[in-house]
C-alpha cells in the first residue's frame, strides 16, 4: 500500500462516456509527475472506511499535457471500477508519484515499422505514444489496429482520425495506417475477426498493404490477456522475440489485468 507521501490527491476535471461500459476521465496533474508514453499509473480511491483501493491504468494523455487522462471499462461488481464509475467532476482520485511499465518505444532498437495492436481499453497507451513527436520521427510506417466487440465501443476515433489534420502531426500523416476491427458485427471499413486470426490468415497484412518483417517490424501489444497471449504466440512462432531490459527484441507487451 502506498504511503501518504508516495501519492498525490488529484481532481476529476472531465468525464467522457463512450459506451455503457466504457468511459474516460481527466485528472489534474501534479507538476512533478513524469512518465514515458506507453507507461501506466497506479490510481487509488478511498473507501468509506478510509482504506484505499489501487489499480493500474495506462495513460492516454501526452507526456507534455497539463492533465492526466485514463480510459476505463466498468467491471460489474468490481471493487475499483464500480466506485470509479460513480465519481463525478470535482471528485478525488489518488495518483502514485511513481510511473510504471515497459510498453514504450525505448524497448526497441532500430526498426522501420511500428505496429500497435490493441483490444478495448488497451488502446490507451497507444494514444499517448501517437502524441509523441519522437514516434513519428523514428518510424517510416506507424500502424494502429484497434479491436472491439461492438462498433459503439470504438473510442477515440475522432482523435485518431484527427492526427491527419493535427497542427504538429499532419506532416507525418502519410506514415499512418489505422485499421479498426469489430468482432461481433459487420461494420464498413472494419475487419471482423480476432487479431490473432487476422495474423494467421495474412488478412491483416493484406488489408494494410504492408508486410510484417522481423527486420523492420516492431510490435506493441496491449489488451485482454487472451489476445496478448495468442498474438505473442503467433509472433514468437514466426521468429520474433520479446524485448528485455538487457536484450532488445521485436515485441513489447502489456496485459490489462
């Protein structure tokens, strides 16, 4: 449990509801809080008895934003999210001062194509990474594949599409490929099979008109554990290695729970 001097009390400034089970929220940001795009925070909510419930949340906001933004699912009867989902603008959320996680582009050496594969709220760290100028400078192609069950769960589409006309990123728009995936219904412009199946069939590469190549491709995977495990399995079977502190590889992973 974090001690009082290890965290700050921040205030909810904005809440966005994407779907009945999905929402985002912005918090004030302690001036001393630092993170690398792709990392996560540990957030806390005080219970009625004064104890604190802590959970890890990937950061959506850019490293230079004056606020912190997070993307959450509502877990039925979840000890944390059931409380979080009832909070309102002006309410308190605790943020540990330490940053966490290794789902960052610093895990890679060289590489020309950055592939970001997400399910659900696993999109969060990739939004932060996309708002970093260094990301666009470092790669020739940047690919975001975002999979959800139903179309109404496709969050942040306006922000993603807005990169093409963004004041700072529009000059790099030719590098960016975005592919939505909706697995439980047919949606124009979206594929409708799970990411591991799309990899196995070659449909993902075909749809994006870009080949996976261990010499060029650097892969980031974030989402539900089943997708992460299955997708990692496909890549490791095809000669890709997971990046370690002492030995950079082709893959960086993050399970959401």
